[in-house]
């Protein structure tokens, strides 16, 4: 089986679980939001920010594992690959215990400064940091060994279990139930890994080797850290200038937009180990050209199909399922459209990490972070609220994606003229999608009830959009002939789903 066929097969297997997991997460997330209400849902999202930032306490050694393990295998250095793995595990255990312990200690010291619910949340987060880091190590071991079937099962089981427990426990115990569901999910999944798919769990505490890995992984992690800040600074500023209730509204928009991250996320996680292996074999950045440009071109043409559909459906969905979250509709629609930009920039980012050009990626992200803070602060001062925050986030994502793609094209793959042509081809599909939405969205819809549009009228808009977007798919197929592979992917996805 060739590389292209392997990628399609792995994508089908992996995407099956991701699609099912995302559906469960989307439906369950809306149910959890309904039970918690905007304020507690916003508080839960604030605690998740702490968990996100605490995940970087490993100082990049996990990022080094993700890169070095396939790289060493590609070079045939199997003994060194095993040394990398065992040293990473030892460092992960130490740093996770330190970070989790620090959060637990703060929750005790600062108990009088925060509400009992916040303190309880911090204590759960301290434990979750430790469990999350061990799970991340296990998943990377599977992924770098191309065991995407195992990864897909873990992701699916973890999501379905978490959502199931969360819906039940949140309904019964509010935010405390959500904290318990997250913790129990990690414990059960880690027990399942040890029982069914045991990964090597022999840690080595080698400071010298760990320092080498940190030197490799820290720049990659810094890119991830700044990217994490870039992805979350909107929520931080909402908490700083507004309140948890507004964050609850905004988080619904993030949940809706996250659905569109399925395709680029799956493709990126499958291709990244192959980037490293191919680069390890050839030591040539030019050999990665097709790994970067072809997926980016296809994503640029496929993402608008999904984001346009979701853009038309989200108002009805929120008003029917979450009437208390009606202020989330505007930000959700902005964030849905903006998800395009980070989706098409993913392969370029992975490419730079692979060829040790993390500094350029980091520079683009730091600049974008400064822009995001400036835009968000300015729009909040203008009184634009969470819609202004969403707009600032999308503008920043656009600038970041065009800077990253432009640099990769111009520096590594194309002449200035060809680079401009490629950028035009990458962003034209979004422009076409926006033009269609401007024509279709104003079509009047009859009310089904107070403030709720008629479902048949909404579905009619979706059908019109689907018909008019077909030329975009045809254009992509003329360039990349991807439809046969797409049908094969869908057939593999169907087999993966029904074989479970």
C-alpha cells in the first residue's frame, strides 16, 4: 500500500471515531450548557483554561517525543528511539506531579480569596493535570507508531464516556458533577489502556537526556504555547473585562466552531508523523511540498462547504436547544466563518516544526497574539461585547494564516508570482462561500414560534447553498482529483463505523 493509500486508510479509520466523538461532544456539550446555565458554563470554561496552560508544564519534552520517535525510527535508530520514549515518560511524571501539586497547594492557600465552587474546581484541575499528561504520553506513543485504530478508539471511548457521565452528573450535581465526570473519564480510560493496549511504562530519570529532549521540544512547545494563548486569549479577556456569564455565551460559539476543526485536525495528526519520517529519510524540505500544498488546497475548498452549512443552521439550533444562550448566535456565526483560516494554516505550521523552523512560526504567533490583544481590547472598549471579541479573533486568525502560508510558499516552494497565485487559490473558496451566504441568508424565514425560525425554511436555505457550492468542489477535483479518494474515504469511514 502506497503512502497516499495509507493516509486515506488511516484517515478513514481515524475520522470515523473523530466524527462520532465530535457529534457526541456537540450534542452533549449543548445539553451540559443547558443544565449548567451561562454563568456556571462560563466558570467551567475558565477552569479549562487553567488545565490548558498547565499542560505546558512538561517543558516541551512531549513535543520532542512526537517529533523524535518517528524521526529516529525513520533513520533506523531503534535503541535511541526507545531511550527517547522512556526518558520522556520519566520527565512527564515528574513535571505533572509538580504542576498538579502546585495547583492543589494554591487552592489551599487561597481558599479565602475565592468562592467554594472555584476552590473545588481548582482541586479537581490539579488532579486532572496529572491524569491528562499520562494520557497524552500514551496517545503519542500510539500515534507515532501509526496505531491510529487504537487512537481512534481511545478518542471515541473517552468522548462518549465523558459526555455520558457529564450529562448525567451535571443534571444531578451541577458544576461539581461536571468536574467528577472529567476526572472519572480519565481514570477509566487509563485503566482501559493498561488492560487492553498497554504502552511501554518503564520510565527513565535521565537528566542529561531529558535536557537534550527539552532543548529539542521547548521551541516546538513554545509555538504550541503561544498558539494556545492565541486560541484562548479571547476567553481570558472576556473574564477580565466582562464576566463568566458572557464567557458562557461565547463558549457556545466556540463549541459550534470546533466542529469544523475535525477535518484539518485529523489530516494534521495523521500527516505530522509522516512529515518527520520523510524528512528523516531525505533531509530535504522540498520533498515535503506535496504534503503541505495538496492538503491545504483541498482543505481550502472543502471547509467552506461545511462552515457555510453550519452558519445557516446555528441560529435555529441555539434558539431551539438553548434559548437562554440567544446572545451566542452572533459570535458563533463569526467564529464559524473564522475557523477557515486556522484550518488552512495547519499543514504549513507542521512543516515548519518538522524542518526546525519553529522560530518563524513562533514569531508569527507572537505577533498575532499582540494583534489579538490589541484588537480585542479596542473592540471591548468600543462596547462591541462578545461579538467584538469574536471579530478580533477572526481578524487575527486571517493575518496569522496569510503570514504563515506566505512565508512557507515564498521561502521554500515557489516564486513570488506563484506564491501569490497559490494564496489566491487558497482564499478564493472562502470568498465564494461568503458571497453565497450574503445572497442566501437574507431570504425570509417564517416563524415557528417566538423568535424561532421555521425549520423547513432553514433547510431550504441549506439546500440552495449546497447546490450553489458544488462548483467549488468541482474546481478542487479538477486540480487534485480527490473525489475517488474521498469516496474511498467515506467507504472506509462507513466500514470503520459499522465494524465497531
